[in-house]
C-alpha cells in the first residue's frame, strides 16, 4: 500500500478546457477565436495531417472572421526537444502571433503548447521541463489562446496541462506540466478522424482505455499529504469527478472500440470513440495516470527497429497508446490488491458480459488481453523488439517518471517494475 498520510488531503481540483464537440465543429474556429480578439493565428500540424487538407481548410475558414492564419506543418510525430526547438524558432521568427490552433494528434497539440509557452514567455525549452531533467520553471506570463483540434482519437492532449517530448541527448521522455498549458478550447470533430488507419485507431484506442483505467485506479486524492494552495498540481489522484468521466469512457469503449478498428467508415462507432477519448481526457487530465504510462515512456523512447502498420515508415517507433497497453495487463495484476473493487468494476465496464468466475484479480488483465488480441496489438514488449537484457534500461527509464509513479495506488519499487516488464515480454 502507499504510505498513509499524517495530514490527509481533503481538497481536490477539477480543470478542463471549453469544449465544442460534433460534426462540423471545426468550421467554427474563426468565430471562436474572434471572440478572443485574435487577428493573427498560427495553425500547427504535422505533414501527414497537412496532406489531408484539414489544417489548410481551417486556416481558410478563419479569413471570414478577419483573421490572418498561416499553417506550420513541421511538427514531428513523437516530438523531440530538437524538433520542438525548431518549431518554437519558426514561431518566434515569424511572430508575433496572438493565438494558436493545433490540428493533429498529441504531437501537434503538445508542440503547439510548447510554442505558445515560449512565444509568450522568454527562456529555452529546458528551463521549463520537469525536474530533474529541466529546471521546472513556471511561466511568468499568461499564454495566448490555444484551440486544440484532435484528429486522432485518444491522446487527450486537448484536455491536459502537459506537453510530452523526447530529450535526445538523454534518451528520455519527459515533459512540461503547468495549468497554463491547458488548451483554451478543445474542438472535437469526429469527421476529422475518418481517414485514420485501423492500426492508429487500435493504438489510440488503447490509450483511451488506459487513461480511463489508470485514472480510475489511481491513488485517491485523500491518500496524499495535504498541500498548500501554491503546491496544488493538476493531477490530484482519483476523485469523484474524474471517476465519473472514466466510467463513462469505459462504457463507450466497450460498445464501439472493436467496431471502429474493424470498420473506419462506421460513423457511429467513430463518433463514440471520439466521445470516449474526450471523456477519458476530462478524467485523467485531473486524476493522473500511473504505471502503464510510466513504462510507456522508455518502451517508446528506447525503440530500435519496430515499424507499426498505419504509421509513417521512416523512423522506428512504438506508438504511445501501444506502448502504454503492452504492460497494462501486468500493471493491473500488480495494483489489484490496492483497490480490488475498482479493478473488478473497470473489468465489468469494459466487458459487460464478463464471466465472473475464478480469481477476481485476473478479470481486468484477461479482459485487456482479449481486447488487445482482437484489435491486433502486439503480444507483449518482446514483439516490439525488447528482450530480458533490456529490462534494466527500461526500469531505469520508468524510474525517471516519478510524477506518474507517485499516482500508483501501490508503492512501486525497482524490483516490482522489473517484474512487471519481464512478465510483459509475452502476454498470451
Ligand atoms: Zn496516454
């Protein structure tokens, strides 16, 4: 069990962006930004999303509201500090901008958060990165309005206060975390996900599942030491408001995930997955995530030669949602004893016809494995190129994610992590 606080927390917080959801909502961004008095707007995207024409269309639509908009399509998928510095440099040189629109997956939204931070505040990216890697500086000045338009259903980046990146020199994923990074407005238009390949839907969907499961099973906010007002963090542990969103997200996933992977043209399933992603984001954006996400950082960051279907071929990668899911069954087997009822409830939400015989600790891992097999997720971390010889390096990478591990409902030692990773080599 996590240690018992001497002076338990009695306060939780809840924050969320404004939300506009539904088919056609992305056509209204010019009006929305006009309300903030924006005149010059940078649309931030990656080359793949730019090729669909959506970012250019959104930029054009803003003209009707007297807004001059330019598209920057230089975002790198799974951004690095070098890639983000390039994007920030571009925005600083071509500025000033008075608002930003991010169109894309988590990479574009996170890059836009960094651009927004570093065009409104001085200094270098490293000044703001989470300690111990960066200086953890808080922005001194308010940021500009940022509209986040997710085109892959899953990351929840449109709802969160974090920006995630790889630091190349250190081969580590880290981020910036501050309430001012949260987008002003999230515009979720399910039509924009229509061209998503099924491999992307599968990985992104596992990210949704894990966001909901990890925030639902996170350490409850009351199990932490009481904080002073200036110490409050966006991720405060499981709380009643985040729980509600996580439960609803799991129910939507149960109904539509397999269908959305099988048939990308099923508009109802696609719409429900977009809603599930939004709900899960509204939950974990406040409760936080834990072991599967902490493990995902080194699993994605130390990749050697894995090229998943549906993603750009140039660089080896383990997509975020896939990386998160690969140790999830073992992680929830490990955390079961801290919150048995919540693990059972989560399994039932994900698989309403669950056969409730046998060991309850096995319900959630087995539900996850059945789902992962059905949608074509690799069978464990060996399938994405890791061997037992890599476990030490992976554990070292996970241990750098103390902010996430602190949200685990069970204290998690180096040996515990080594066990979870070793048993996740092959899941079935
Ligand atoms: Zn995630």
